[in-house]
C-alpha cells in the first residue's frame, strides 16, 4: 500500500469512528471542502502535513494518533 492510500483510508476510518461526515470534518478542521475531497478522490496525492494536522484538530486527535496504525507502520518504501 502506498502512503496516499493509507492517508485516505485513515481519514475515512476516523470519520466513521467519530461519526463525522466529510463535510462536517471540513467545517471542524477549517480545511476547504474542495481540498479534502481532492485528497479523498485522488486529485491531490501529496497532502501536506499542515493540512493533515488541521484535519487531526478537527477530529480531536494528535498527529501521533493519526499515524499510529499498522497500516502506516507497514508502509513499503516509496523510493527504491
């Protein structure tokens, strides 16, 4: 799995856990809906750490909590 897919999956997972729609996450995190949808639908394959931090703030979690999953721990090396 690549990093982009892991980030996208984690956002969906956290929204489900928090019972939060994508639009609600956008509002709570102050990330424009277009930016969030670009991340989720593949138009933006490299979301910045500041954007991810804002999403974490909207979800009420830390960056550590966002990335602390088996999916991220087992990512393949991107550069070979």
